């Protein structure tokens, strides 16, 4: 297909406007019953498992993901899939960690941090989390802006203009509908994200002459599932995995991804298998990058910005109507995430700042209004960040790295009872300082966003963990009654709602739902191994099944790269 194939036509506008009207109307319809802050922030913890899968997939998948992945593969080959698959090897652990967030019985991670470490660490986390949402929303908007601007094939719309137009789309139903509207629209928009991931491949293969044309146009190492020529060696994959494993525990929206289902299993299934769907779609983004690389070689041209690869494919491969569908899909990927982030940002400000420091006795209606207004206002700062972002992949990795340094404190608080606020604070400061010091030494200038490199991250994490342990051991313990209350919640199932006042929740061990990762030092006691399978059967069965799914996904990608060999 030629360059003129993907001009934005009347049919494309019909598709795009139809999508906007439909999803907005659906979001507003779902939001009609929201009357309380609990319903707005957490959906009253009544989401079914299939909505939880859609919420996890939609919120975890952003427009900058295919933009960054297709660009990296276009430049360096398929093996760069590990920049997105960095969480592949830790996805089975989501099954084990999901109940942590439901059992804490809080609205935000900031409140959970207060329960574990006190109010000071809660405030530090809240400031970090609001910055995280601002940076992430900006990165997502710029990623979508780049793809849409290039895809429509006109210089009349710049990426920044797309960013400004995009913001309006998700604000309306998110403002009124909160988490419920966000989750249900995430489920619907998830289907469009899947379409976006694979829509370009059939026409792309036809354009380059099938798999034989693809292989004859590109170096053999472009089809490797792993190689060092891509810049992603074994050490890099290890550091990416560690980054994802620690960082996922501190991402501010992780609580809503796990704690808003009707049962603990709904949270486990949603977070684990929503993430698996994203891992599958990543194969489509990477394969699109290979197609663009072959097209560029065959046409004897070049791209000035590797992150234009996804938009280039849209411009050259789509026909009228499909272009509108692709643009709608790209925007769906953003709207699904930004709506969730907007609700979470409002929850953080309301629960961890407004109701603690400004209006401790505020009524629920006031908290609901403050949540809506603060989420809306802080989203605008994300727009400002979007207008300043250049390379989406660098910004994406920056956003993924920051939670990893907070994650030392969050994960450490679950795994080690002796951890205290002094060790947690020292770990955050030490790891951040080390990360920036090493990057500054290598780059020769101070920057907010550095290109992600494995070594600086690895050293920063090592320093943070060591400081966390040493400082915790050398400083006073946390209040024993508060710590016991925190871990007692972790030992009890939350599947039974509406228990009589004063009636304790049932022990998880009696239902096979005890958490195997909880209090890691306890593994060295005889008690941990008593009736092991009966107590941990939910953890163990789900963990094994998740690993089998990971193996199937890796095998699928490997098999795809063998075609035409």
C-alpha cells in the first residue's frame, strides 16, 4: 500500500467519533450509581473477575508501549522485546502478592504505608505517588500523540496538539464515575487495544513479501528472542526483572488492580492474567517493528526518530476506516489508563492529605467532591509533562524505575517484620542518590530523565537494600502492637463481607489461602512447613499455572521467529 493509504477520511471520522460517543455514554451510564467516596475510589470492592482482568490489562497497557516497543525493534531487533517483557518472569508472583493489597483494607498505598511505617513515610509516599501519576500520564499522552500524529499522515496535527485534544476524552466519565466507570470502560477498551496490537501485521506481511521477504531484508540477529547485539543481554534482563519485581509493589495504582474485586481470587486472576494478555500483545508490537524495519530497507528510506515506526506502519498500511479504528484503539489504550490514574490521584490527595491534615472530620460527600476535583487538577500537570517529553522509551523506563526505589520499603515491609521507618526512608534516599550520582558521572550533566541502564539501577538497588537492612537493625523497632495488627490482617481472608461488628475475619490458613511470601524469615521455622500444601494450596496451584502460561507465551514468540528460517 502506498503513502496515501492512510489519510484521515470521512469514514475514519465516523469510526472515531462513534468510538468517543459510545465509550463516553457507556462510562456515564456505568457511573450513574456512584454516591459515595468508597464507590468512587474502590468500586465498593465488588468488581467481577472478568472486569478485573480488563482493568489490569487496560490500565497496564498504554499508547507509549507499542510506540516504544516497535521503535526499539525497528532499530535493534526482536530481542528488545525484553524492555516490555521485563515483568514476564515475575508475573507469576503477582498471584502471590495480590491479596496483600485487599487484606490491608485501605484505599491507597499511602494509607497502607502509614499502617506499616507511620505518618511520615505515608506523606513521602503520597508525594512520590502523585509525581508518578503526573509523569506517567505525560508519557502516555506523548506516546499516543506521536503515533496518532504520524498515522493520520498530515503535518496539521502535531503530537502535542494530539495530547491536548486527548485529555478531554477521559475526563468526563472519570470525573463522575470514578473507579467503576474506569474499570468497566477498561474492559471494553481492552478489545480495542488487542486490535491495535495486531491490526497492522497482515497488511505488513503482504507489503514486505511475507516471512521470506522479511528475512531477506533484515539481519539474522533481528529474529533472535535473545541476543546481546540488541543491547539487552542477560544482566540487563536480570536487572529489568528485578526492577519490575520490586517496583510493582510500590506502583500507586496497584492497590486498585488487586483489591477492588469481589473476592481475593478475583484480584489474583485480574492482576496476573490481565498482565499475561499484555505480554501476548507485546509480541504483536515487536513484530510490527520488524515489519517496519523491512519496509524501510526495501524502500531505501529512513526514519529520523525510531519511535515514529509504529505511526509509519499506520500511515503506509491502513485503509480508510481502519485508520480511524487504529486511532481510536491508540486513544483507548491511553484513556483506559489515564482514567484509572485520575481516580487514584484523587484518592491519594483526599485520603492522605486532605482528610489527614486539612479536614479530618469531613463528611463523605465532601471527600467525594475533593477526590473528583483533585484528580482533575493533578491530571493537568500530566499534560505539562507530556509537552516536555522527547523520547518515550526513556521516559517509560524512568517511570518504571522510580517505584523500584520506593518498592524496597514497601516489599521489605511485607517480607520482614523488623523493617522500620528509619530503614525505609534511608533506603529511598540512598538508592535515589546512588542512581543519580552514577548517571550524572556517566552522562556529565544532571537530568531528570536519564536513559535506563542496567548497571546504575543495579548498584542503586543494592545500596538501597543494604542500607534498608542495616539502618533498620541499628534503630528502634516499630510499635509492636501496630505491627502485629498489620500482620494479623495479612493472615486473615477478606472473602467474607458484612461480618458482625467485632467478629474477626476467618484465618486464611483454614481455607488454603495463607500467603507463602509473607514474613520471609518465617520460612526457617518448623511452623511454616506444618500442613504446607493444605495451608498454601491457593498460592501454590495458581503460581504453577501462571508459570505454565509464561512458558506458553515465550514458546509462542520463539516459534514465530522460526517461521521462514
